[in-house]
C-alpha cells in the first residue's frame, strides 16, 4: 500500500468503509444486469417462436359485380334491327360483394357519338311474378253416363269439383274456375291435373274412354292469358309435358269413330286404377313473361334511378339500361359505352 493511502486511512478512516461499500455495490449492479439480460434473452427466444416467418397470399377480386362479372368486364348489347322512334331496355344485376358500402354511378359515351340516342336508367317494373293466378278454364265432356265426375288440381291444390249430370246427351262444358282465393303466384310453371272421381270405370271405357278433355287455359291476374293447350292436338301439346300414357288415353275420336259432341280431337282419361277408380292426367302450363317479358319499363315509364346509388355490403339491385332512339336518327351502326364507377 502506498504511503499516501496509509496516511489517508489514518486521517480519514471512514474512507475505508466507503471504498469497501463501493466495491460491493459494483458487484451487485453487475449481477442485476446479468440477470436482466438473461431474462431478456429468454423472453426474446419465446417471441421468436411467434414472430417466425408468416407467408400470406391474398387474391383480390372486384368488390362490385354486374351480372356476375367484374364491373370492368365488357357486357355487350346488340340490337341489329333497331328502329328509330323505339326504345330498347336491358336488365342488369349489380352486387356489392365487398366489405363496406359504396356509392355508384354510370357514365356513358358513344361512337361516333350519342346524337339521336338518349340513355336512361330505371328500376325494373314488377313482372308477372308479383301477380297471382286468376282463372283456369277447362273444357270437359259431360257424357251420357254418370261417370264423368272430376276434380281439378293446380300444383297439387284442389281448386274445383264437378259432379256429372249425365242426361244422356254429349255436352261439352267450359268450366271457369276462379283461382284468386288460392294465392298461387303467377310466374313459372304450373301442373294442372284433371282427375276422374267416378266410383268405377264406365262400362264403355275400354271402347270409348272416359272423361274427355278438350282445352285448358290459364290466366294470370287481370285476365292476362298465361298459357293454353288444346288437348289432343299434338302441335299444341308440344312443350306442355302432357302425361299421355297410361294416364291419358289415345286421341279421340280416333279409337271410337264417334264425334264426341262435335269435337274432332280431345283425349279421354286413363285406365282404371287398381282400386277400381280412375286416375288423373296432368299437363304443365307456363306463365313466364306474361306481363313485361324483359322486366324493363318502356321509355318514359317506370321509376328513373337517381344516381349515385348506394349499395351496402352484400346488397344487390336490378337496373334497366334503356336506349330511346330518336325518330329521325340516321341509319348506321352506333356503339354506346357504359362504365360503372364509384362516386
């Protein structure tokens, strides 16, 4: 030990304790740092497990579609025989399949220009699917015997019952059957069944058949003729899914040689069932497009769309694009371009 240190310890003995304390303090601090660093490394090792490499693939699609296609895909209207002074409409479905609402509008331009062509956008008017079936007419023979009782069903719903008179005459009866109380939606296809309810087959069934049916007519609301079929006329029956054999018999009067009250073509029903009663025969009448075939309004009618239109997430709307051609539009080819754009 240096002489200066010895003198210092004699004069200032408290320095000895202070220096010793300082040395102990340094060891303690170092020890704390070592523990802290070690703990940090342990935690870091744990974090590395969770923050390892993450690979994410995202396929981005358009959030808005028109007619099931991305809104930037071309949708073409072709009107090769367009006539000046007429209007032509086309219906489209716009869907927002994104994650939030969006405001949309249309812009349009023409080639060579839009002179003589007015473009309008409408909400589609209701089609026949907003209406109900109003009337069914069936023309059926009430023959000589008391075996021409029948029921009429529309889409499995009993809508009419008739008990035959059987006066001995060949009487064709046009049965007008109201349907409004049944609230059957007008559009789409409807199966009409005419079912014999006689307790047994007529004695002359094997020769002449039983319960002859001539025509069936189906009307939508407001007496709009939906569809009709002349039973026994192969041309008229085509496309109506007429259930011919074994339920419908052959065309009459070919098998009987008779006139069936003056009707030259009809069908008589069906063979007797296993329980001795007769079975029903069916045909399908279709009421599609019985009001506005395109679902679009004529020019100047309907409800014009006030752009921009707002679509929430997953919302779908129908839009009619209508072209109103001026009476004096020049002959030639015109191309109208539309673009659906966010507003």
